[in-house]
C-alpha cells in the first residue's frame, strides 16, 4: 500500500511565530513585507485563530503541541502555582516536566516516524527519543544552557536608544529583565608602556581597553547552567591606520597583537570563534562574536557589543547533533539580543536577527536533507514577532500618544522584523515538496499601548484584599495575617484559604462568598486616571472552564483585562483587538488535501492544529487531544473514506 493511500501528505513543516496575530500578519502581507507568506496564503487557507487565556507563551505553545487546553496540559504560565506551597511561590513553567499531556512529536514517534525540532518553544528538557532536537526552551534570557548573555562595553559619550512608553515586566516578557546592568563602562587608556608587542602601526598614540567577559552574566539564577563563572579578560588595541583618526580595534587574548580574535572597523562584525570559559571549575566551549558599533575618530565614544555566548554542546538531542551543527553549519545562538533592544542601535539588533534566522534555516536544511532525510515533521519557531511587539508595537500606533518620529521608527522596526521572518519562511518552504504540508501558527498576538497598564496586585491592595507590611530592614512583604487574596501569574487570584494554604485566614465556609466579593469588586473597579473599568472578565474557578482553565493549578478567581489596560499581551482575552494589534493567533495551512486561496469562516482554535496535521498525515491522535480536525480547510474532508 502506498503512502498516499493512508495519508494525503507525506510530511509537514510547522512554523511557529511567537506573538504574531493573524491580523498583523495580514497587514504585513498587504504592505508587501511578506511575499513568501503571501504565496502560502494564496495556495492554502488562513484564519485568525482562537488562542488560550492567559494569552501567553507557555500555555499557548503547549496547547498547539498537544491539542489539549491548559486545564488538561497544566502549563498555565511562566510561573506555575504549586498546590500546598505558599501563594507567593511558583514553579518554572518553561519545563516539559510540567506538562500532563502527550506532545505531538511523541505521537509521531509512537507511530514509528521521526520528528525534527529546531528551537521550538516550550520543548525543553527534550522528550524526543528517536527524533532530533535543537534547543527549545523559552524566549531570550529564558534558557538553561547559555554561557552568558550579551556584553556591551561603552566608553565616553552614550545615550539610551529606548523608544519610551510602557514596557512589560518580565512576568510576561522574560526575554529581557531589569535585574541586570545594561552595559559595562570601560576606560580607553594609553597603550604605550602596557607591554604590547607585534602591534600594527598607528598614526596616533594607541589606546588600550580591557574587556572582561563574565560567564553566567545576564542569566536567571533559577535557570543558570552553573553557580560560579570565572571572568575571562580580553584586551583591545585601538589605533589609527590612517590620517582620519582612530579607526581600528584589534581584540586579543593577550597583549600580543598577533594573538587576536578580531580586527574591526566601525560597523563591522567579527567572525565567530570557539572560545573556552570556566563555570563551576569545568571548561566549557562557546561561540564568541562581536561588533564594533562605535569608534569616534578622537576616541570620545566607543561601543563594542558581544552577543549571547552560546555553548558548542549541551543544547541538542541526541548530544552529538551539536557537533554536527558545529562542523556543517557553524555557530549557533538562541537570543538575537532582545534584551539589548533600546541599548544598542536597531541595525545591530536586526543584523543578529537575520543571523539567527539564517542559521536556523541552515540547520533545518542540514538536518532534513543530509542527516535525517527520513523525517516526518519539522517543528521550528521564532520569537521575533513577540520581541518586536514588546519593544516596538507599544509605540507604533497613534493611540499610544507617541510622537511621529517614534511611531515611524517603531513601524519600521515591525516591518524589518516580519521581513526577516518571511525570508526565513521562504527558505523553510524549499525544504519540502509537493507532498509536504506547510503550517504557520502562533500562540497569541500583541496590541499597542493606550493607557497605563493595570497592576492587579495594586488593585487588590487598594480594595483591601492584599495587605503589606515592612520588615525591620525596610523590605515590603505580604502581611499574611491580614491578606485575604493575592494575585499569582497572569490571570489568577488565589484566596488565602484556611486548611489549604500555609498562612490561610479565610474560613472554608466563606470561600464562595469571598470569590463573589472579589469578582464584584473587580467589575466595579474604576481606573482613577481614565474613569474607565479595566476588567473585561472575572470568573469563579468553577466557571473558568468556559475559558478552558480548570484543575489544581489555577486561581480561585480568574480575570481578564481590556486590551487598553494591558501590555502587549498576557491578561487580555484571546479575541481582543486594539488599534493595529490583536490577540488572535495566526493559522495558515497549505499543501496536499488543503483548499486553495480560502479564508476560513468557521472557528479555528489552537488545539485544532495538532489533530488536523495528524489527520492529513495519517497519524494517530495525541493521547490527550481535545481539539478537532479543521474540516473546513480540507478539499475532501472524507478523503479517508474515498482513498
């Protein structure tokens, strides 16, 4: 029996775009920014897709990968409530061990087929056994293996490149953080008498800059690969190769100018090198690159940028795949400098983003065409839309109140983001053939800023449910003896319940009445600045089943904010719209068995992606699937009867 008698497609490529709403993708297509995506839409089907609440990475991608709602798969948030633990503690949500449902890639393996995962969000630690996986943790800083985050060495004149406006906290945007210093101040000193040798000629007195790289820098402690990193010192030799002032930087391992890693002029990137670092007393090799962003002719301004330092091993399954990538593709990194946006110039960020997309395409080509040509499904994802939506989108709409120059810069940042994504998509489509399905999906969308974002903890404090006190050291902490409710994660409010919670004060007999009291207070709450009601929804735990939340990891009250009172995403309903943004997920599908050039009219949900792909590929359904096949998308919904 031939393959096509038991399936319509032989294989599939599933492309993930974190944070990309269907509405905004169509906007970019209409502006001519995404020609490759436009072709997929023209030869397939598309529709705004209904996502999950909270509109957040962990529950969204896990729903897509399992076909199960958050109430079933259990990955509710970046920080997940642990029953019985204090209400201000949480478990890391970027962890496959938190998932209670079968992943689609494990379904594929169960059918005797091979999946390939390349940086697919929320898939680490790996659960693949016979398949292949490259990375797959979370956005930006949220990973388990980096040697260090970016380093930005600055001397002299420097000013922030922020766009202004509201920035989401790391609870919703853990791709960046304000826990860490944004830059490292360095001094440019006279190099003469410092012991340099084998130096190039300089028309001006040469200068020296000491560059110290810190393993584990810009790493969340709860996700760090180690505890102690030994600093690594490099030396920069700045000289004037001609008569126009200082124009060259040579970065060396020692003060021997022949022992150099890079020779750079302003605006140039180095080649990527493999260098050794020390963490917890053990050597670890990592990819090291750098760019000289600024070198003033009089040395009054200096900016050297070192991107994320990624290890050469330890980020793949099987482990030897990392060695194959090093030999056949070269360097790899996971974070294109998202946390340096607004610190470095936009061009440098987009150069990194292009490097990342190109390298992911290179790795996909190598794994699917050379190393594992018998693959059945390629999963690969970029977080670039979400990075852009947290940084550029808030100020990209006139309703934000931003000045025209900022709006123009932000819209250009969005266009550059989606153009890079589209080039990557074009390369991925080439890896398939006529027997290959191509799907483009996202976990949630993004909206611009309008009003001040509501901090629900402040609301609960104002309403008298949450009470703080100060310790003798002056630290502000929760007063559990007077706190009746506390917010946790994106959309949860937990009642401080006697008999359940360690510091519980609300009697069990008052539980339901307290739920109703909180809900009524949220619905009645008025924002003092705008005079508007910011809460779109407030439900009891039992009623939260209507938004696909249930189980022991959700709050006693579930709420959602109106989009104008939220950041880019997180607390909004998955159907929300505001200005040029929206929260609908993206759904595009093209290939064997799929209708051509059709905008679907009936509802599509994130849990429908996995069963639809399985139906077309002739695979069994994931064990915990709750979604259904998108029959409206199929040219023959009864193909299995007519084959």
